[in-house]
């Protein structure tokens, strides 16, 4: 009987060859001229030939192709789509992950949205991204089409978090965002759009302003809404100097821009915006000091506006209007109807505090011995805060 000599050695030899071929197939080769020609052939192939490319490359070559796709971000959408066609095959998760990581440095190029089209066409890949990274690639594709990829990932990192910076960064990384990528850097810059009130307080006014200067119009609105959501009235007062930067985009209450920005906000957010605006007007006219501090306590009770020319506040409450001056050391209180009919039309175009105060002093009924007993002029002397509070409580509304 014939005996095969060295059988075990032959098996080992064959196994070694197979293993080496597997290793070589996994190893990413160098980018040679031959590969460049081949990859360009893929890039310019038509729709009928594209499905076949999935069976023409080993694992290492698919890794090389993934890098090559991003070497020239000036390519036409059709070229990118064709070059991604080899990854339209079952079990391509490893290579899609590579593409996902590489994309993060080129996310501004909307042509690379084709990567997420491939993912969304596959139940396997779409489910994987949701489970592995918490990313809804269908939603993400919409953000990409609008050029808002950082906003999408910032929202994910901010949802359900405690607003702390380290937690935010950790959630970014759990979303598969590489800490060394351009996308990660941009998301970090957008941290102020999603953080909590304590984080804003830690940053302080100057840092928040620096964040805002890096943001586009839409992102500023997002940041403003977040600040209104997470800051209470006391905290908002600390950030009054920031409000003017938002107001430049929102505009006055009757403007079209105001309606476009504020109208979609929930009622609670709109009320907070008006409170913040009242605080800003008080601060912008009265600055810091006793008068400003007193009226800050009533910023949530009515509507406050500035005179068009002079440094004067018009504080309109439910049944009365108060007039406060920056430099004149007295405030006036009038019935709201009396103010609207007998004062506002005459002072609206006056230029200085002195002219307005003199006109009011000489032409209106503000003394207690005159017809309107609820009208009053109060100088800021002595216990004026207690006197004003008692007067308003007694004559106009309960504090």
C-alpha cells in the first residue's frame, strides 16, 4: 500500500500559505500607479459596471480605496458615488467604519453624503449605527444636506446630559466622533449651544461672547434658546451684556426678524426672552447701582422699553407706567391710559432727559393734590425703594 510521506508537513505548508495570503489580503498595500489607475477606473465607471466592483477588491485594497476617496475632495458627486460602490455588499461594516472615521475631516463637503446614502439603504448598517453610536443616519443625512453636521452631533452629545464639558466630550466620542478630527473640534466649539446653566455660569460673560463670535446666525439662535431654557431669571441677569449680540439678529418686537425667530419658541421660552430683554434695557440705561437693582426686581412684571433718543426707561405694567431717567434723580408714575394719551405723543421725539423731565414736570398731573391721585413723582432719596414698593402695592398691584 502506498504511503504519503511527509503528509503532516504538507498540511502545515499549505495552511501557512493560506494564512499568509489572508494576512496579505488584510494588509493595506501602498498606493502605486497601478492602484491609482484602477481606482480612477472605478470613479469613472457607469452604473452597470459599479455593482461588480464589490467583488474585485480584497480587504486591504478596500482600506486603501477608502483613503483614496478622500484624497481629492473636488470630485464630482457621481465620481464619489461610483468609488463607494464596492462597499455596497453584506458584511461591509468594517470598511464603512473606516469611511465614517475618514469622513469626519471632510464633513463640510456635501458630496460625501453618498456614504450615508449607502448606510441608509442597508437595514444592517442603519441598525448598526443606531446601536453602536446612537446615530440615526436618516436624520444625519438631512443635517448633512443643510451643511449642519456639527449641530447634529452636538445635539446628540447634549441630549440627556448634565451639561458638563467632560460628559459632553464623552458622548461625542460614543457617537464615533474621533477626538483628532475636524468634526470633533467643531463640535467642541459648539458646546455652548447645549450646555447647562451651571456651565454658562462657570464660563462667564466674556467666554460666552467668544463662543458666540464663532457662530453663524442659526447657531446663535440655537444657543440663545438653550440659554433661555437652562438659565433662571437670576442667572439671565448675569448675562445681560450678552443679550445685545442676540438682539442684533432678533430685532425689535414688531420686526419681521423678531416674529421669525421668536414665534416658533415655546411660550415659556418667549416669556423668558421678554424678561431678558427687560433686564437688558434696565442695564443699558441704568447700568449698575440702586436704581437698576430695584427695577430688576420687577423685570418679569411688565414690558420695558427705551426712549428712542434719551437715556430714559418706559416701564409699562398692567395698570400703570413708570418713567425712570439715567441722570435725573426722580421717577414718575402715571395711570397707563393717561400716559398713552397725554404724555407719550409729546415726549417721543424729544432729544434729552432734561427736556423730557422738564416737560413732564410742568405739563402733567403728578402731584397727590391734583386730579389723578394715582400719579406720583418720587425722588431717589432716603428710603425711596420702600416708598416706591409701598406706593405700587397700595395703588396699582400687589407685590
